[in-house]
C-alpha cells in the first residue's frame, strides 16, 4: 500500500506543471477507504469524495488507521521517565534494519 501511494504521488508530481503538487495525503486516504456508506466507489469518484472530506474526518480516519497499524506486530512503544524533570512520556523504538539484525563492530 505504501509503495502504491508513493508511486501515485510521484506520477502526479511529474505530470503537474509546477512539479510541487504532493497528493500523498489524498492517496493515503483513498488507499485506506474500502467503502463509503456501504458502497464501493471507482478511483475518480473516491478521490473527489476524499478531496471534499472535512479535515476533522480526514484526521479521524488517519488516527484510526495509525492505531490499527500499531496494534499489529511488534510493540515498539516505550514508556519512560525523564531523568531531568521526572515526567513520564511515551516514545517509539525505530524499527530499521538494525532492529531486526543489529550490526556488529569488529
């Protein structure tokens, strides 16, 4: 899905006259949405619908998607306390190649 979003965004950016159009958010939304009010839409209709979507609804869809994505797989959330101020905070462990296969220094 991420590859599809990236490809579509690059393609539109190349086709635009200014080359500065970034539709990543639009294509992320259209990839996340399967049906609207119980019916499937074609790509053009779905894009028009997503463009007209209020920002609060867009934010809600993105937040639910993020919450769902983070509930699957390895839990990378770390709860820790700041040694300076003593307040607790949450951060995420980066899951790069080093996470799964740490390099060795010889």
